[in-house]
């Protein structure tokens, strides 16, 4: 069974508030440099319409249209869609993702990143609707929280934390899935899985560093002098960052630390 997490229910009001803490420009800049973008675009056909189901502030709709795709976005947060339209004239619509106002077989690909895990009934209602609107052989690119090695090790602590949250009135927020669980959900919804790849392995290390108070230690003062000029220090940090990045994106590190997993599937 996928693991459930509790906090605040991820309804339309939640997402309107969530996107209100971000800007389209900020998220578009992140998307332009993110390794996830290359994984997504590599899976998309060049012909036909690409629908992003759960587009939020629309950064991927904007980016895909910049790169030549005929992309449209759907979300249930009207406030987020209005903010996106203030920045770019792109086709967006408000809709429930389990009942899209799109005719059967009308789109070539559906992209849905970090969305289906928030349905308390499970991901299949949204996946089946994506299957309905896709043309025969159409592509689904979907990502969900990954039940990685670290989350499995921490299962007893997270179960205790969830019990505390529920006792305080916490509501269902999202599921995290193993690869086998998501494959079963996709196959049950009429898809054949082509590939699955964990990503964002730096999330847990970043959270751990913040929990250890390293950000506060930097705020206390400059620390001891480093016998490097500014350019040398920046170069060293850049090389170190590249090494760390290569290590984090090895297969073992992704299995242990990958925060999300991206699956590419084809409509049967």
C-alpha cells in the first residue's frame, strides 16, 4: 500500500495559497535549468497537443510553448491560472482533473507533475481521465513522491509523526509510492510503463543541513579566513558542487534519496 502523509488537505484553497508564495518568473527560471525538464521534454511527441494536468502557475506550459510544443494547461486553482495569464498569454483553463472538459482522444501527451498523489481515493481517477483524453499510443509523463530507501528506513518515525498530526486534526495530504505500486496503478488505468526514474536526490540532504542549523551558523559571522581569493573560492565551490551532483545522481543515491519518481507511460 502507498504510504499516506497527513498535514493540511491539498484542496483548491490550499493550492491557491501555496502558489501565492511563488511567482511565475521564479518557477520558470527553475524549470529552465532543472534536470527534470530534459526528462520531461525527451518523452514528449513533437506533433499534437500537450496537456499539463495540474499546471499551477503554468511555468511548464510557458516553457513548452517557447520550445515549440502546442501546450495547454489545466488546474483547479483559478487564482494560479489568473497569475499565469498576467505574465504570459498562454491557453489555460480551470477544471477538475478527474473530469476534464476535453474530448476523448484529443491530446498527444499528458504531463502531470506532483499531482495525482494528492487524491485521497488514490491516483487512478486522474490517471483514467488522462487515458481517456489521450489519443491511441499517446504519452503520459507523471511524477509522484518516491518511497525511497531513506523513507523506508524512517517508516516507524513517520508513522508516529502521522499519528500525532491526525490526532491534532491533520488531514490527508499525499501518498508516496514505490515503483511497483505506481506501475500497478498505471497498468490498471490502461497504460504500459516505458520508463521510471527517481529525481531530486538533494531534497533530503538540504532538509538535514537546515535541521542541523547550518544556515544559522552561517548567519553568526563570516567564520575563519580562507586562504583563497574570491575567484579561486568560487571555482572550488563550483567543482565541489559538480562532484556532489554526480554522486547524488548515481543509481544507488537516487534509489536511496530520490524525492520524486518520474514515469513515462503509453496508452494501450
